[in-house]
């Protein structure tokens, strides 16, 4: 990367699906390109970044627009206006040569302030349907980096800004090598259950009775389940009473420790998590968040299932469909091998090379 690229600011926040790609991108710029890089995040995003001390992080809170409550509309508008002013001052003081907006309302004020200051910015979209903040920013952005060319929601006149780069995920995941964990003689399914705080709560409530039914049907399981701290006691007691092999854990950044122990996962269908599973070659069952904006999690899950990378069960169908699917996989473990075979046809190994190439083009255009 050119030495003229002195500083990059990455704007992120909200969910882990926005924050973890931002951190991975920042690490790439700092470790490989020796570029001064800083992350701007909101309060929610800082929860995921609190254990990382190798990157400078500035907190600027923002808000989404509420449509039904007039008082909340006024309050959120004031917060956004204040966030734009703070972002303007930050960018004016630090003068980065490029800004990355990682999607979500938290990146909106920073990108808008960059436009006002004529600092080029790139927006990144890793879902299959473009988010509202990114859609608003399209006309002002220099480029739009997307994970999949099948992305919906971009007006045709801006298609020339779109560049498919792949999923921005941790390099440890991209380079992760997993051996098959389905022992034909043991015939034990080792299932990792993941989700954000909302999914952890719902999965801890809805999945144990289904695993109980599996246990009664002599389907042997080992459960690795993420849950909320106040659910630890219930789940521990439940699995112990059934003599189901299990391990309970709360939020962790060291999810790779579990990837090497499992042969199946149950997860929400946020784009970053699905990208990690497919690159690690782990079959998974996607359970989309029903309340996701524009139903983007369902669209993600449909895309992955259509390509043979995973299974899809909607939350409303968990009680009727999950047991039958687990039973089918247990009776025919080659189904997991078929998914892994499809996953091997996909890789995000070139994502950082693609990003560097596009940024170098921007440098040449700007100079």
C-alpha cells in the first residue's frame, strides 16, 4: 500500500456482525500494511472490543430512527445530529486519508462527516440485502465492497461502484484446518450452539427439550452451548439429569477452541458467523432471527442452503423440524460430508488482497 495512505478510520458498532469484520480489517492494515488505523464504535460495539488493546478505539454513539413514536424520533434525530458533529470534529482533527463504513447506523454519522470534509469513504455490506444506512450512503461513497455479487437493493445506476471482495473475517478462520469430527463407530453428533444474547436466551429455552427427545431416541450427542450467565444453572442441571455430555459457556472471543471439537453447529444467520463456519468447513443449521431488518438473516440462510453449504430451519419450525433433521444426520453422517464438500468450493482467502487492490486504485484516482 502506498506510503501516501497515512491513516484509515473504520466506523462500526452495534452487533458483532459489524464489529468483528471491522477489527479484522484494522488488524490487516496495522500488521501487514503498517498503516495508522483507528476504529470508531458506539457503546454496543465496545462490548465486543473491550478485550482488544492493540488498536486505538474512539467511542461515538449514534442511534437508529424510530418510526412509530414521535418522542423517540425527536430524541434519535438529536442523537444522530450530535454524532455527526462529533464525527466531523474527530475527522477534522485526525484527517484520515480514507474512511471505512462497516454498515449499520453506527457508521452513518462518520461517513456523512467524511463526505462533508471530502474524505473518500468506502462502505462494506456483507449481507444479501443492503442495509438502510448503507443504502442512504451509496450516492456519496467512493466504492461499495460486498461479500456476494447476489446482493439485493442497490439501484442500477450505482452498480459501477460495487466490488465483490468476499467476507472480511479473521485470518485465523480463513486459514483454519479442521479434521472430521464425526466418528463412524462412535456415531456422536458434537453440536455447537451459538448466537448473540437474544439467540442464546431463545436457544437455551427451545433446544434442550429437542435434545431430550434425541436422547430418548438413542441419538448420541455432545452439546457445546453458549448461553446467558443466568441460564448456566438450569442448563447444567438439565443436561446432567439426562446424562447428556455437555459444556456450557458464555460469550467468548476464542470460538476457534470449539471449532476443533465439533461436527455440526446451530446458529443465527448473521453474515459474519455464516462466513466463519463456511471457511472453517463446519456444517451448520441456520436459524434466522425473525425480527432482523428487511428479513436479511432469512435471505442469508436461504442463499447458503441453496448453495448446499448448510441447512435452514426457521425459528417457528424448530419444534417440528429440528429433531427430524438431527435424526436424519445421525442415521446418515455422509450428509455432513456432502456439505463439507460443497463448502470446500468456497473460500475468502483472497479478501484482503482484493481490498488492497481496490484501495490502491483509489490512491491513484485521488492523486
